C-alpha cells in the first residue's frame, strides 16, 4: 500500500485553515473535473482531490491522519502503526457527497467502512423539539494485566475540531474509567451521558470505548486465551525439566516432558483471561542452543555429534 500526502495533493500547508482547504478544493475540482478538463489524467487527479478533501475537511479524520503522517513520503510503501487511531474521541460522521468506494486502498484502510471513522453514527432520538445528543466513540489501549485483575484508569482523549478561525485544534479531556475484569479485545465500555450534548434540553449521548490490548513483551492475547514463548535449553528438551512460567496470575511450575521439540504447545488450563469459562494459557516451546564460545564447549559439541549420531535431515534421503 502506497502512502498518500493529502496536503501535497491539495497544495495547502499543514496548518491550512478550513477555508483554505475549501478554496483549494473548489479550484482543483474545477481544474480536473472530467466533464471539462482537457488533461490526460484528469479523472484520476479528480478522484485524488476528492479523497484528500474528504479527509482534510473533517477534523476527526484530519487529526488522525496528522498523527501518522510524519516522516512518510508520497508513494512510499506504508503500513499504519497498530495504535495510530487510538486516543481520539469521534462521532463517525461517514462520507458526504462523494462515492468513497472509488478511493484508494490507503483511504479504505485508514478511513473506510471497517475503520472507526467509516460511517458509525450516533443514535439520535427526538421528542418534540428535544433531541438526544449523538453517541461518540473512541479506542483505548489497556494492558493484559488490566483485564485480568480489573482496575480503574484515568484516560485522556482528544476531540479534534475547528475553531472560530477555521484552524484545527485538539481539545483534550480526562475520564476515569473502570476496566471490567475479563474484558476482551473489541469489547466496548459504555460511559452513559459522556457523549455529545443534546439540543433543546435533550439528554447527552453516550461514549463507547472500544478496548484494544497494548503490545506486551511476554503475553499475546487471542480472545480469552494467552500465549507466551518459552525458551528452553537442548538438555531441558531432551531430559525434561520443571520450569517456572509467568502467567497473568503469577508464576507457576510447568513440567516439560522429555523429548519436547520446538513448536510444541503446552496448555495451562484456566490461566487465561477470566470469564465463563476462563481462557487458557498456551506455552509455545522454543529450543535455544548455546553458542560454542570456548574450546571446551566446542569439544562438548563434537562429542555430542559423535556419540549421538543424530541426523535431523534423514527424511531428505528419500527424495534425493
């Protein structure tokens, strides 16, 4: 996927006001409209301009785009960081006046229908002139330990918006959030009355926080199951061993059967995230071979080679 620089496509600086962006769009849309333009690539350029405008005119999409933009060049191979869209509170206004299905893979990945910015809309209800405020949404990162134990966290969210001069600003606010025990990735925490204000005396909408797990140096989370890699020595693999293994609930002793090979998956039942039923923890074995850094170590390896006479590639002889 190729990175797109929407500011360069529009020909505006990074601090362009909302009016600057509108003005640039009108000019470029007239220049490249396929019905009037004589330029060979007018249709493609017209799509590019519409795509760039769809992002830069919207304060929520623009703020998220600005967060990941630094250092990337147009046309460069691009993969978005896993947490690029966290920390923003958004309403998910969807698309306006354009056919977003014709936009690039870059746009679809960041702002398409499957993204937080791709068309979720707050639920509104009306009674007379009273209108309930829109629900708002945000994604938050938590640690696996937060889900295992349950806890309370203070989070800071940014609400991108245009000020009275059409400049993009980010208004931040803090919230105290209770993380339920056993919550899994993709589940939502509902904060009643923390969404957008209503009109005509209507109640505020709600704020929905979608949970994602922060990358962890030890644990990988899949649903309620927890995975870790367990490095062991060749002698622990060959002879078997009793090894202390970390879990979210503390250290446990695990038996490594003799002859365990790399890739073997051992299960610690019920040691995953809490739930009904709780998840399991899977320990994936990885045999780590010490380097022969001394002459004595080299002699030991040579002796092993002679006495064991083991050939892990014996099966190849059948196809040679």
